[in-house]
């Protein structure tokens, strides 16, 4: 048994509701879930690179851009459409700590971006994200120390967070309403830096 499989089966003993339903699926908070060890992401990306060559890193970033755009679109609508009480009920039922989400009440693009990252922390994506600098429509600097893909790849001596760089770019494209955005992963835990930092620039 590999280390990853071993970790998965150890984890499975402690899941909230590990018993499969009568249909043989796992449900959490009324939704179907598939549990994956976060190391599986790097394995998947590495296999893609083996099959399709190094160029696939750019493609992975492009997939991230689409994913980030879709996440932003759906969550922006979700935050706008649901009443405050509905949101609180949903978050509470899901077992999340509400503190980080409640502290941001507005609905400007920056507020929505920060709410999405607040939510993202509770589903295991990036840990706490600092929006270190933000000038709407021009420049933003996102810093995070616990990105799941950096953890997944481990310290490799190079910057490996293609997928998340794309996701951050896609989210920013949605909220700034322009496709003319460049994203650069300027420092990376995989390369031995203290934190992952992604900068986005309007490239008009
Ligand atoms: Zn990184």
C-alpha cells in the first residue's frame, strides 16, 4: 500500500459520516462527496505532464483560469442572491467557522473576492489569504502560506502552483470584467519561499 493510500484509509476511520448510503455513495451536508488526499493533485498533474509534455503546465493554468472564473461567477451570485439569514444557516449547517466570512459585509468586487477566500479556507484550499495590495482594475497581490497545490508538490526547487495561479487570475478576470489580465506566481513555497505570492496586473 502506498503512503497516500495508507493516509486515506487512516483518515477514513475518522470521517464525520464514513458509512456509504444505500446507493453506495458518501454524503456530507446533503451532497455527494469524494475524499481525496491533497497529494493526489500533484500526482494527477505529474501524470498529465508525463503523457502530454511540459507544455501541459500552461494548459493546467488555463484550466485554472476557467475554474476560477466559474467559481467567482457562482459564488458572487450565491452571496448576492441569498439573504443574510439563509447564508448564516447554510454556513452553520456546513460546520464552518463563520468569523472570517461574517467580518466582510459589503458586495464590492474586493469584498466578494475576500468572502470567497474566507469560504475557501474552510474547504481546505489555500489557508488564510492576505490581499496585500489591491487597486481595482489595475493590480492585486495575493499572499498565502498554505496552498493545497504547493503542499501537494512539496519542495521541488521550482514554482509549481500553475493551477491556483490560473484560478486567482480567472477570479480576478470575472470581478474586474476584463480578459486583459496577466498573472505571475512571483514566489512559491515549492521553490523554498516562505509563502506563495500571486500578482495580477491589468494589461490593457
Ligand atoms: Zn506556489
